[in-house]
C-alpha cells in the first residue's frame, strides 16, 4: 500500500494511519477468516472479503502543502530543497 515510503519515514507513516487500521489478528484467526472466505467463494465465486475498519477510520485525508516540499512531498527529509 505504501511501498515507496523510505524506511526513515515509517514511524511517521505509522502514526498517520494507526487509527485507520483494523485490529491485528492472531494466526489462527487469520486462517479461520481465510477458510470462511474460501468456503463462501465455493458457493459464490464473486464474493470478496472486505476487512472491517474501525468506525474512526478516515477514507480520504486532506493535506495542506508545506513550504519547501519537493516532488516526493511530505516524505522528503526536512531541509531538502
């Protein structure tokens, strides 16, 4: 989803999206979810599982440009011009 984020900005990215992410699953829960999805797709091949997001999730963020940003936007290290 954010493959182009440099490693030095991962903490900043985490802070920006942590409230929009679903609860982490344990391995057994993930396997159970996959099995239920597979079983449902056997009946309805068009079924796609949609991960439920928390009620606080924001689907679209609006960002105000900061002075001095380069082509990589807010991911640019401070002082890069």
